[in-house]
């Protein structure tokens, strides 16, 4: 049983502990037998199940009179982190499916017109529509401002040409929040954002991408893809700002997912240490094992404090958390990698057997140190924020 005392920390209010407890029970009853042989279908089923149970409502705002379908008027960062931490501890693919509903529709929540919000967000919250966030390109990953996928205005439409890659939910999404160069100014100031339905003529799935922890990923091609002007998110040239605001909300939740993976690894390591007989005693009796467990517990708590500090600052103080979210993401993902590696080591050869929980965690955690800004990028973000303040 994972440690739950962190829910007693002063970062949380009365909505958060029941949320964690109820979701934990749902996960135990629902996520034990996910079929990973067809990842696309598993993700579809998970989105539908989480929508039916109401968990996806946490990923979008409710808007005026509940018209946008969310659980609360604004997205609650602490709740999003709690949901991701809980889901990740039980099932990595469930965490992925939840996260992409929030990230994939976040730009609509932030900058969409009221019509677009009413059209898309309730379907995201109910699990009827699968969302995707299309930002990365072959030559524009960490350097987002270098993107070349372009949109040119033609009357009441924009015509889009170019490609995107490493797009999560690519191939199964019902719509994409797409970021393209519209040329109002050089670099980041010349990027705009659009909602593009998956069945729009000119949008093609060029390639499905396989990775070590199977998730739906694809490379997208746009060939004279016409999108209505009304599907622009925000104003022309504001796309980079919208993308960064979206990442500011959801980057801390990547840390939440890393915490979930790390807590599961610690649970697995503790069980192994207490039950594995070695040299006439248990593995837990060895001081080297105790030292490893102590390091693992310390790293998890340190990362959790940074994670929920970032989420609390956004929710309660209403401030942008660029630096804090970057710190949380970097600390939680890097420490989770170390925690999982130590847990796997306790299992010896059994730890690398395909299908073992620690083996799956080992594959799941690796991507988190890269997506939504690699660790090296987080260091640059933190440094730049410090220099601004100085």
C-alpha cells in the first residue's frame, strides 16, 4: 500500500483527499486487466471508461453554467496532479489517456472561442472525443520557434502545409490542437494555433511510431489542409504563447505521473526486500538495501513537495509557475528514473523479465524525461527565469 500521508500536507483542500481516495478505489476495480496487445483500442476504452466515471471532468474547466463540461470552474492543477499520480501508480496507459485529454484540449480551454469550447470540451470531458496536442516537428522539438509547418490565409480559411511528429494520440484522435507558422513576425511571434478535426481533407497519418512503452504516436502530414478561420485559438501570432500557457498547466502534472511510477516502484521494492530470502536472512536485512530504500523514499518526498508547491502556487496564488513547474518536472522525472532503477535492481534477473511491474515501470518512465520539455530544457527554463528576476 502506497504512502498516503502526503495528502495531509497543507497544499490541499477539502476536494483533494476524497478525489484521491475515490479514484484509487476505481483504479483497483477497473484497471487490473487492461489488454495491451491493441494499444489503440485500449486507449479508446480507457478514455470512454474515465469519461463515464467522471474523471475526465478534472481535465477541463466547467465554464459558465457548466457549458464546457468540466468539474470545476477552472482547471485545478493539484487535482490534475493527483489524478495522474494515482493513475500512473496503477496503470501507465490510463495516465497517458487522461493526460492527453487535458493537454490535447488545453489550448481550447485557454484561448478558444465560446463556440469552440462548447463544441469540443464537453465531448472531451465525457470521453466521446479523443484530443491531441500537435506541436513537435522533425526539426522543431525543444526549439519550438523553429517550426516550419505553415498556414496561409485564403478567404475564410487557412491552408496548412507541413508535418508534425511524435504526436501523442496520433491516429486515434478526433481532433488536434495544431500549432503552425502564420508569419506575423519572425520566430515565436509568428505562430498561431488551430483546432483541426481528424477527418479534415488534407490531414494524413503518414506514419505510426512505436516506442518502448507502447502508446499511440504518429507523424502527421498536412497537404493543402483547409481549416476555417473560426477554428483559430486566440489571435494570429499568439500560438506560441498559448502553447506555453498550456504546458505551464500540464507540465507539473508530468511530475505527478512520475511520482505515481516512483511510488509503485517503492511499493514493489519494499515487498521484494521483505520477502526475498538471501544469505540466511531477507534482502531487507542488508544495510545496502536499507540505504537504497531510504534514498528512494527521500527522493519521492522531495519531488512531491516540488510538484504540489508548483500546483498550489498556480491554483491558490493565481500566478504563472514557469520556474516552479520546470523544477518539479525535472526533479520528479529524474528521481523517478533512479527510484525505479533501484527497485528493479532488487529483483535481480527477475526485474528485466518482460511483463514484470518493475520492467514496465522502467520502460514507462524513460519518455517522461523527454516529453513536454527534456530535462536539459527545464534547466534552461529555470536559469532564464532566475536571470529575469535578477
